[in-house]
C-alpha cells in the first residue's frame, strides 16, 4: 500500500499542468555568509581537473534545464568551488520546498527539546498536514535527481550527489512519511528510480539535451564560473517551447 501511495504521485503528474502564476521570485537566501569561492579551479590545466569540472558543469546544467522544463525559475548556476561543494543551482523557493523546510525545522526543534511543554504536537508534525502542493513537489523531485542523470548520460558515471539524495529524501519524507517522517529505504529507492527514468526521457529529447550541453559549455567558458537564470534561458533552443511557470513563494 505504501508503494502504491508513493508511486501514485508520479503517475498523476507525469506531465505538469499549467498553474496559476502569482507572486514574484524569492531566492533561497543563505542564513549566513557563504564560504569563500574559488575561480578558476586550482590546477585547471591538468586533464583530471578539467574532467571533474566538466562533470560538474553537466551535473548542474541537468538541474537547471529540468527545473526550467517544469517551470521552476532559476536564479543562478555556479561551478565555483565552495568548500567541498563543486557547484550549485539556486532556484526560487517553491511551495513544496518551503513546506519541506518548515517540516524539517519543526521536527528538529521538537527533537532538541523532547521534554519541553512547548514541544510541537505530533499531529502538527505529521507530514500530510503540512503538504498540499503535489504539482510543485513533482517538479522539485525531477529537478533534484536531474543532475546525476545528466552526468550519467554524458560520462556514464556520477561523482556523488549526496546533497541531492538528502534533499530528495527530505521532500518525500515531508509528503509521505509516517508521524515521525520515516519512509523505508526501499520506498525511497523505488521512487528515486522512477524519477531518474523520467528525467532520462526528458533529457533524451534532442532540444533538451542540446540545451544541457550549451549550458554546461557556457558555464565552463564563463568569465567567473556563474550563469544567471536569463543566460540559461537564452541558451534554450528556439524549437523548445518556453516552460509554464510554477507558483512561487511570496
């Protein structure tokens, strides 16, 4: 029964519907100053470093293109080194991601103070009570796994993507977890596999894969290792129809 509930979301929204647009883009604001960034990469003249940078560029391009395919606005793509992070895509905050973070914050706060009188009641922490935007979640889950899919398609291997896996797990837990947010590993793996297959089909379309390659190439050749959302959109093949926008958080 649990697997049916998890896969029902995928089947129901295999094609995104055109949502009602409202609000203006709101970026994911860091809670503190980000670590120092490095560009160009150290030892970039070495083939091995160039190879890792190319894999990173395709990974982030996959995130950006699939996000745009489903109407999630992208603020920035970066392949500048930041601590242990090789690259990142900054999208606007979608309703699904805002609710996932709210759920995660409430759960962590309750776990830190298990005996407090102010502990959030368990029914408030129930994931389903915080969730009501399946279309937004469907787009988010596609965009989350798209980086690894694009990297695999180009290089037949993936560097890691631990942060992407954690984000996917949090989003699914928020929607389909039990009262503590638990979802079995087999259920997570099943749903991730289905979204990866769907992303591969999306990126295999000539216009989308051409877009991914153009974004990856532009990021590598950019002056500072960063592309804006407008620059990413400008690289979209003219034959590709602009994606319908998803609702954003005010």
